[in-house]
């Protein structure tokens, strides 16, 4: 039986998924929306109009599963890879194992809790659907190309994508991130967070409870279900430090926690801590920065 892997053109995580797939038995097929330079036995290029549309991509993968009968179907452990294969799993009524590092028969090893736990589990069903944990495999280094004409089953197509307009620094690329949590108190309370971030040239982040309350958009969320940051400095204001939040912030080189609770869990991960009311401490830091800048 064959192995099928979903790839994206020019995507490093896709090359890692291909390297993982090479360790499995059978001819290696890849499906891509657009030509991709991957070393597989056969590359199927799906003719799908428009930009990324997970349901349409999943329809292409499901169609190819029917045509090639693979034993394993893989995707990179990226946001897109996980989303598309989740759609495939729903279409085929099969379980999906995400963020896998190894597979042996029906037993898979996968990363859980933001990398703090390795889980061994049994994956049932055929074919076996799994995504490959990022940066756990070497990237694969052309190939016969077949054009896959996708049947129109009414799946949604994206005709236009309007990007969110933002003049600030992105969380993923920021060297400094200043985040607020429940302790900020309200959407208006983020004014002092934004002021400090502006002086530091930083991105503004938040915890999940803040987005759940509607104070900030989900795009600002730092955490396992938000953005994982790799800033030089992470300033966490009024954030208790749930496991999911720490999973997103642990890539920061230094963490400064400002919290009124001396027992807050985030203090165990912080390099520096200030215990006190953030509504007094943050403006005081801002004032000192302005003084140092001569503003």
C-alpha cells in the first residue's frame, strides 16, 4: 500500500513531513495545491482555484485517498496541515493523531502539552491519518507530476482574502512582547499596556481569558492555542500563567512577570518578577522610559 502526504510549495514543515513519510512502507505520493519541489514517487497537483480553503483542500485529499488507497495519510504539523487533515478525518469518519514523532503499526508517539509530554497511543482505522510534529524531522531534499482534476462536490472556495490591517509589530516576529491578562481588568485597561509597548517597539499580546472576554482579538493571544512567541523579552502583566499560556511564551529568552499574587504560577517560569499592582507598576515603568528617552 502507498503513503500519501499533503505538502505546500516552499514550506519547510512539508519537507519534514515528506522525510517522515519516507520511513513508512510503500510508494510515496504527495498532493499539493500548486507545483512543489519534493522528492516523492508521484506528485499530484490539485487544480483548485483561489487561495487557501481547508474544505476544498480536504476534498482533494479525500478524492486522492479513494484513488490511491494509502495505508497512511500525513500532513505537516502546521496550522494548515492540522486543519486540512481534521476536515479529511471528518469526511471519512476516521480518527486523527496530531503532532506525531513516530509511528509503528497502529501505535503512534506524539507531542502533547506544548512539548512537555510525549504520549504513546493506538490509532485505529484505515487509512491512518496523522500530522508530523514540527522540527522533529530533518527536511527532505524531481519527480513525476500528475495533475489532479478535483471533482466539484460543492466545497467552499475562497474567492478573495482581505488581510487584517495592522500597523503594529506581529507577535510571531516581535523582539519584545508586552501582554496583559485578567488582571488588566477591562479592554480599556489595555491602554497602559499599549503605551508601554509603543515605547519598547513591542507587540501587544494577551492571555486566552482576555480574548474570551472580548477585550482583545484572538490574533493577540499568546499560548498553545494562540501564537507561540520567540521574543528576546516577554513582559507578562496580570497573567496567572496557565500551562497553555506558558507553552506559547516559553520560547522567549527572558520573561518579566508583573503580578499582585506572589503565588502566581507564572513566577516559576519568570526570570524577573515585580510583585504589585500592574496599574501602578506599568505606568511607573513607562514614566521612567519616557524620562530616559527625554520625552
